[in-house]
């Protein structure tokens, strides 16, 4: 990076940040990011099968966001957005785009917190390419599934002592060690990024869990997916029907046996994250800091579990975009369920707000701290933009906008009709109203709003995007 780049950074939203953090007034923050964790894979969300008692406690005692979304439903772009608080349309990062650019990373919440005196740690999947990423934190160990292996070793290759353990257990162990070793006179921000419950794409079994979970859900038959009939699949554009969403469905869900194995495996892996959260909370209690430690949990994107005969994410249906989001602040003695639409790009702003750090002007999200404090938010979104910009034929690029009542979206590089859904009457998004003359005004209005937001976030770019590379990683 050049000296002029450094000068630009200093002139950005980092300028005027608060001075040295006063530790006795600052909360500790644990930020938990799960991989491919859809919104209803949580007991508190109404799922009667999955066992997530610790997440349910956090949701029931803290703030649970019923309508939390990611701005881009793919891990790379979503994780970049969570780091730097901006839309993909602005930061330009996804697969094949080179590393996340320096100006955006220098605005990321861990960089700012570290500069402001927080002791920062990161363990698990970063999901964003950046040279010497471990140096962004005081302590870091960055890893993901091991793609050298097309079997259980994708998840079982890390060791604790002489034992080879699942990545979820390894991440939880590292988190406990971090908490135990942190100094009492300095606040910390610990970011935990679990690889679970992401499937191990290269392996025939796809999902791998620990032996302790073998009996979880063993005597349960998972109900068939909603919208599993052929007509829902056939209504999709040809490029989707022949793309990676369908390919992954054949890996995971195309027979009753695969479906039961995969969904139970997916649930088991989430339950094992829940186990680690229980362990973390126990360590916080033992150290006497539970009352001053805020816990935030969110998924990096939604996920199809066979709906429309698809797997994966990437598309503009709510099941692909919605994620669980919980903020538990033990200092706030009130619980709320929030119906307002919130986004993944709200997370870094919320973290910095919790830490009492001045918020960069470049951030495009909203702080959620008002909800935590039981106050009425200053801004409530009336419409939110979604986008998937990676130009890959096997995953048709798309974009759209959502209000509380309406969803409008379109594909960008294929010939396919626009889509419009009345979410109040049709929450599963099965009846496309875009070509209904009686809804023309609504389509026109939402198209204009979509175009306006695209223009706004494109104009906000700090540096030009990279030219895409030719490499394709199929394990996203």
C-alpha cells in the first residue's frame, strides 16, 4: 500500500475515532458467525425438531430479530460485508475478485477495535482473502474445512493434545482458552467463525458430526421439504435448474435416504455449535465476566434444504437470504422480539457502537443498539436491496428489493422474467405477480427503488473493483 493510500485511510471514517478505550466501562463482545445457517434452524424460531437450548436462551433473554437478512447470499461477499459494513456493490469482494481491498479492510470492525484498545481474537473461517489476515487481530487462527480430503477428514484434522477433533470442538476450545487468558483490565472482542453446518462438498456423505451426536434426531423422521414438488422446480429459470443449486441437491437431497441423512447431519452440526456456546458461557461465569460480555450470533447466509428441489443459497428467495440473528446483552434487563428488517451490514456498526467507538461514515448499515436498549430506532428501513453479483453461469446473478409486503427481483445476465411476490399473502414466494397488469405500478415503483439503491451503493465505491480471475472454487 502506498503512502497516499495510508493518507486516504486516515481521512476516511477512521478520523475522529474515540481515544483510548476505558476498559472498566467497555463490554466484552463475542461475535459468533455460523456458516449456511438458515433462519428457521433454531428452536426459538419455532423449529420443533432442532435442539438449540443455548441459542434459545440467548434469544429468549436478549433481542431476537425475526427478519434478519444478508445483503448477498453467498459466504465470501456476505463475510466481507460483515467485516466492513458495506454492500457488495460497494466493496466489490466476492469469489474471483482478488483480495478484499485495503481501504475496506482498514474500515473493518476488528481493525478499528484493535486500534481503540480492545484485545481482539479470531478463530475459524474468515472466508475473505487478505494477505496476513491474522495480523488484523491480537490473536488469530484462520482455518476452514480441509479440501484436500473427500471424507470426514475435511472436518476432522485439527488436534487438541493427542486427539483429532471436529472443527466445531476445536473452535470452541480455542475460544475458551482465549477467554481464560485475557487480561482483566482490558476489554476483548472475540470473533468465532464456525465452518459448521456447511456441507463438505467434496465428500459423498456431505455432513460430518461428532460421535456424541449420533443419537441426536436418530428416531425422528424429518418432514419432506416445502415446495418439493416438480412444479416448483420447473417454474425456475432454465439456468437455475441446470446450475449449482440443482447439482448440490443431487449430492444431498435427491433420495429420501440422502435427505434424512443430510438434514439430520445439518441439525446435528448446529446443535454442536450450541454445545460450544454453553461451554463458553460457563467459562464466562467462572471468570466472573458474564455480566459484562455481549454475545452476538448471526448466520452468513440462508440455505435451501430441498425447497424447490434445490440446495445451497445464492438466489433471491427469503429462505436463501434470511438468517438467525440474536444479540444478548446481560446489562440490558429486557427481552425483545424485533420484526423490523435488519441486515448483516448492521453488525459492525453495532459492535463499534457497543464499544463506544465513533462510527465510520462509510458504514452503510444501522446500529442495532437501540433495539438492545429497548428504544425506538431512529431509522427503520422501508426497503432493502439484495444482490448476488458474481458473474458465474452456474449461479445466475440476480438482484432485487424487499419491503415488509413486497419482494421484487430479476436476473442480471440471463433472459428471464422479473418476479414479484406479495409476502403477506404468499410468504413462500410461489405466485409471481410481475406480469399481472394490476400490479404494474408496484413493479415499476420497486424497480425504480432497486435501481436507485444500486446507483447509490455503486457510487459509494472507495476504489475500483479488480478484474475477475479465471479460477473457480466449487467449495463455496
